[in-house]
C-alpha cells in the first residue's frame, strides 16, 4: 500500500504548471485606407499591427489604423472629398453628380486623416 505523502508527491509530479503562451493578436489592414481586413493570431502576408486581447475580442471593422494605432471611427479626425483622378467614377464634365460612363472626366473619394 502507498502512503498518502508518496501519492501526493506522485500526483504533484504528474500535473505540471501551465506555461504562459505568447499570443500575438494581429490586425491586418489596408495601408492606404487604414481599414481593417482581418483580425487573427496567425502570421500572414501583408501589413499588420499588434493589438490587445480586448481589441481582438471586439474585432471592430468600423475602426481605422492611423499612424500604426487602432482608432475607433468616432475618435478619428478624418474628412473626405471628391478629387479629379485617372481612375474612379466617370462623370459629366460640368456636373460631378451625373454619372457618364463615356466621359473622360473621373473622380474618386480621397480621405484625409488629421495628424
């Protein structure tokens, strides 16, 4: 028969303490627009920032990355405007509100972030 102290020692040796796991929570995003593409813990190709566990749990796609930091849209100072471009939506020459697929005048939305 095994005595209780030996049993406790055997039991203690079987159960090993859990090692802390190093998990990097990542947000892959579009570098030009700052819009989130994917929240993940996996390593993938593309631009990403390391985020907190809380930000990963929320996985908000209405946030933006500004200067390497995740910012909610409500806190971000941004504005957008239409600018002439070689790509974008073709519009009438005299009125940007009229879409004309045959026109050579094109406009796109450009978004500016406050520093």
